[in-house]
C-alpha cells in the first residue's frame, strides 16, 4: 500500500448543531473536496465516547481546524512543515560544524561541552512551558513564540564579539530549535491517527538525509570563503521565510473554523489580574519552575566544577546540587497534593510505559553524548579531516536513523506492536557502542568508525520511534503535547548528563595527558593548545607536539566511549517495564485525534 493508502477521513462523533451552522458547513464541504462534521460551539469536553475528558482551549482549537480543512490543505500543511524541518535541520548541522571554530576563535575550545549542556537543559525544559502554551492558547502561537526565540539566538551568534555572547545566542537558538521541532511534532500528532503517526513522523525526519551532506559543506564554504557571521545571518532570513506560509495557512483555517462557530469562545468576564491568576493555574507555573530549576541546578555543576576554585568543595557548587534536589521534592509534593490543574495527571506520572519510555530516551542520549561531544574535534585533529568530511562521519549516525525511521513506522502500522519492535534496537545499539571501544584509536580507519555510527543510528531510530509512540498511546489528545514535552525533556536531561560526563572527562583528563606527553620545551604551550583546535591541527606529522596531541585525544576519547557503553544495560530495563500496547486496535485509535487526518 502506498503512502496515499494511509490517508483516511474520520468523521467526528458529535451532537448536531444549529441548522445555520450545518448549512455553512455544507457550503464549505462543497467548496472543498472533504466532508466534515461540526462540533458544538461551547464544547469543552471530549467528543469521544468518554465525555469526561476536559480539553483546554488550544486543543479544542486544533480539533476544530482539523474538522474543517480539506485533504489538499492537510497535504499542503504537511509539505510546509516538512520544508521548515529541512531548513531547521540544515541550520543545526551548519551550527555543529562551525561551533568548534567559533569557540576556538575566542580561545575557548574547551567550552564546547558547556555550550552544549546549557543549551540542552534550556531546550528540554522550555518544552514543558511550551506544552502548556500550545494547549492553553494554540499550536500556531507556540510556533510563533519558538520561531522568534530561534531567530533572536541566531542573530546573537552572528553578531557575537566574545564567547559569552555566543553561548547566550546558542542557548536561545537551541531553545528555539527544540521548541520549533516540538511544536511541529505536536501538529503532526494532531494531523495523524495513532497507527500511522510514526510513518508521518519518520517522513518528516528525512530532511536529515540531505542536511547531513549539505550542512557540513555549507559550513565549510562559509568558514573558508566568508565568515561564520554570514552563515548565521543567511539562515536567519531563510528560516523566517519558510515559516511564514505555515503561520498563514493555520490562521486561515482558524478563521474558517471561527466563521462556522467551531472555535471556543473566551467570554470569561475576568479582570486583568484575575486573568493572570487564571493562566498561572492553567499553566501550572509552579510545577514548570520547579522541574526546570531541578534539572538545571543538578546538571550544571558537573561542567562548572572544573572552573570552580575548590572543585566540588566550592560553596556555590554544593548549594546548586542541594537546592536542585530540594526542588525535585517540592515538585513531587506540589503535583501530588496541591496543584489545582496538574501539569500531567498523576495517574500518567505513575504509568510504567511512560516512565520506561522516558528513561529509555534519557539513557540513549546520555550514552551517545558521552562520546559524541568532542567527536568532531577528534576527527578534525587526529584524522586531519575537513569540516565537511568530519561532519559526514559525525552525522552518519543521524543519517542512518533518518533513512530507517519511515520503515519502522510501516512495521508499527501493520503489526501494531511497539514494545517488541523496540527490543530489536538493543543488539544494534549494543554492537555499535561496544565496537567504539577498540575502534576509537588513531590507527583505526575512519570507515570502521562510520560503520559503528550506522549501527548506533539504526538502534536509536528504533528506540526513538517506539518510545515516542509509546508515551502518546497511553494518553488522550489533551495530554499528547505534555507527554511529548516530558519525553523530550528526558532526552535533553540524558544529553545534558552525557555532555556533563564528556565535559568532566575532557577538562580533567585531556590537559593533564597533554602536559605529560609534551616535550619539556613545549610544556608552556599546553594551555594554548588545549584552548584552540586550529593550533592543535597546525603541528606537522611526526613532531613530538603532534604525537602528544594525538595521544591525549586517544586517551580521553577511549574513556568517553567506555562511559557510554556502561549505560547500555539500562536500555533493556527501560523497555522491559512497558505495557504491550497494540496501537492498531480500534479502542486505541478512538481515544486520540479526530477530523480529516492521515
């Protein structure tokens, strides 16, 4: 069956509305080529068989939109979101290729992990707030908000005059990048049935196939023939240009739904301060602040400790860890006993499938980022590869994942099984990670390193597809945005821990190894060599300085790979606790999206 075969129109099982509304809808249906059925104007309840589910305004709005748009509009929206994803992924690979050189420009090459950990913490935690934005206000409002943050971050990266500004810009950019991809995922979930969802998610991830090859080359061309500033400046214009049609199309269909009386009416009669209080409750602001503070305060010290005057004995390092743990306890108490509108209903926080899927995503990213953080630098310095070729090897991981993901979606569609499909990724991930240990030496051909990247990429694709669908399959449409955010946050937590481990190993091992291996006459250059990737690459083959640099890289990289491999047993445990949800069963289909869908 081709891709058109998964397209279906699902009628809404809702009460009738006034005759005038029905006439308007008949006219609209005749004008488009897709039949739709209306929902009550003031419906704040589920239009499934379970009428007790409360839908917030943003969810009700998108359900109204999917009930009025035609098949052509549905395909057009998917094509536009695909284009935004392509440009965003291209920008991400360009940024990855340029970051080592930008930090080296300011003589702060060792801060790569710090840039990564701050950005991933903020990117993961922002999705928690964003989940409530798209649920309370709407999908397009969240899209606009994240687009603005992304553009501001890229502008700061283009205009930076010091590494602090670059870190701030990268943090804003990564927050916007993660948020924009998150909103697109939520919109795709709104547009798809449960059994076909991972096919469309997989197809939407295929721009990675092009960006893997184009991104490093674009980065190389800008760095060689222009500056990194023009690279970021150009993408500021491009990302804004491709996003405008998405916003326009969504607003057009919201207007159409409003004319039919399908959008929720906000006739609250509240004063301005009552509205602020209302939205603070609806957002569960206390929970968002507490959980963001928890993970930021617990994870940041792992990388900052290398710059603290007394290491782990420094007062502010200890204080951050203690306050982080206290915030976690406060979050637990608030959500269980106090919160009037819970961030995620307590029953879902205890759901083993959600817990296992989140843990799987965290462990997967933690394992990968333990050895991936300084992998690009390793390839450029040790193998003397260009930015382009190093980027191709580095991104072969995401390339293989992007290629296989749509086929994983097809398997899930026809088997309906996500738990045992996820089990298939364990041997691939284990082989790929284990082989990194003997292969992470300077005399190993880079082709073998690429092979391990492919194994890991296919394994993680299975984990990501099955894990993301597992968390969505256990909730109603109201909670989809929140569980995707929580699941994504655990991925960011895992990546942050991986960055923290990599950063700790790099800052504590590489300088010592480098100093010990350098000849006596060059030991005074150790700090300068550590801080600058260009200087590291400048020494000729066969010189004592070159041998010392390569040896130090090999030593620290091997320890990073071993740290990542040690986490693999936790992957099996995370999948084991899932319930075996069959996503192709009718009862699973009906508790999710409604309207004109894939």
